[in-house]
C-alpha cells in the first residue's frame, strides 16, 4: 500500500494486511511457536502431501437428507505474488464422509497471511466457515500476526471438529470465536499479534448465524440483488476491532507512554442471524476485497457468472434459480476448468477482480474514496494493495425438498 503522508491515518497501531490459509490441525502445536517458526514448514505442504486439494465433509450418516446444503469454494492472493487461479483456490468437497481421527489439509502456501477455515459442524449437515485477517501493524513491534490469524482459524476448526463427536454438537459462531480465543491465550505459544474475523455457521434448516469482528465481512446476494451485508467495526479510520494478545513488554511500554493498546473481545463482535434460500450466494472476505470493490461491483461479478452459466435465469416472475444449480455446484460441474465448481469459479473471479483493482493506480476504490473524503489534502488515488482471501458459499436446497 502506498504510504499516506499523514501517519495518523493509520492510528497508533497501523492496520496493514497480510494473508494466509489454515494449516493442518495435527501440525498446530508446531506451527504456533513464534520463536522457532520455520518458513519452510509454514508455507510448504505437510510432509508426504503433494496435492493442493483435499476433502472434508458436511454429512454424517446419522442425519441424512438435510433441507439445505452449503457448496463452498475459496480463493486467495498474497499481495506480493502474481495471482494464479489454478493454484490459488480451494474446493470444499461436501459429498465425502467424515473419517473420525483423520486430518484433512488445505495446504495453500502462497496465500500470504490472511486465513480461512471450512469445517463440518453440529450433526454434520451444518457447516462452519469464515476468514481472519492478521493485523500487520504488529510488525512494527517485531511480531508477525500470521501466527494469530492462522492460529485462530485452526482453533475454531479444531473446536468444531471435536464438537462433531461430542454431546454438545452445535456451537454458535460467537461462542466458537470466544473458545478459540481462549485457547490461544491459554496455550501461550502465540506471544503477540492480532486479527479481525468474520465467521459463520450455516444450518441445514436455512439459518445462517454470523459473528463479525473488525473490517472483514460478508454479503448475501439473492437473485441478482444485495439482500444483506455486514458493516465494519472500527475504532477510527483504518483501525478495526481486533482480537489480540499483547506481550507484557509492549503493554508496559504503552502504559508508560500514556497510551492504550487496542484489544477487543469476541463478545464485541456483531452477532447476527439470517435466513437463506435456494440459490443465495454468500461471500465472506477480508478487507483486501472491501477496500477495492464496492457492493455493486461484487454483485455485477457474481451476476455475470450466475446468469451466463444459467444458474440464475429470467422467468415469468423475474430472476429465478435454475434447475442446473445443483449440478453446477457439484465437483466436476466444469470438467474442463481448474475451478470445476460454480462456487470456486465465483471465488476466483472475485479475487481476480479485487487483485486487479488493488494495483490499478487510476481507478479509485472504496478505500481511496474514503481517504479523499476524510483527508482531501492527501491526494490519494488508486487501489489499496493488500492480501485477499475469499470464501464463497452457494446455498442449495435438497432436490427432494424443492418446491
């Protein structure tokens, strides 16, 4: 990101962004050691794994035929890397059974320092997913917030997985966020850092619960229209709410200088509940998207793909969901493309458009327009170079239940 002349725009703790994706749960203890952190282990694949795509599931045999399912894909791009759609994407396979005790990996080494997770939840027909954005301002204190954002997503995924096989199978997203944060603090291996988060639990009955803390966020699109969107939580411009672990030395120095270190609680997250319908498109993304693309631009990107592929069609009552949506969101929906499901194709297109906008110095995105409104003397123009992480979920109603 081009620096602003007025350093106060970035607040006392500059909010810069990096991105990454979740790591194997079995490697959690090894990964979350800031003092012994190995870049080879962090960015590479776990030993013995060569492929980039791996599968987990949202269905357990004990609860067949859910009313709704969530077909999910993800894509990402680190700000210092060229975007490669073939490699920088992930498809969540929801049609394979969960194997207790077996770990699944996403293995995405080129994603920067944002994180995402996707995991079967509750009775297995539900799914938990979301994004986390490590706060880059911690680098001024020699701390890499990638440990925090990745650790947060891995703690959430582990808690969700453990709940699958316990009596208390359902945990709302705010509780997941709180339990994961408690785990990070209690574990003590992450010595410092912070992260925003936007996570959700989608239920087979059509209820979507969301907890959003900071300036990551989500949008719900329905039949060529914006149905709902989240609002960012900020203390000041470019200073989002964030979960954090503050090292004692930094805390003592802050107090000595008469300042206050920002540290929010999971309870401060905006906790909302929504009803989904067949054909809804849910987009969860870090601010690398929201700072560069408007809601209208996102709608245009999604509508262009949904209509050109006949997932949304024009009928007697206006825009309708076509019968082909079920097949388009299944593995192999596009057999000749690397983004072989509709949801992954959407995620890749959103990341690609956001990436292009971020490096375009002649096009003013939402971030640039906000800087111009607040600080007209800055003469800031163009996109905001940042890492980008997107999770797309398409809601599909069980064919037996479609009316």
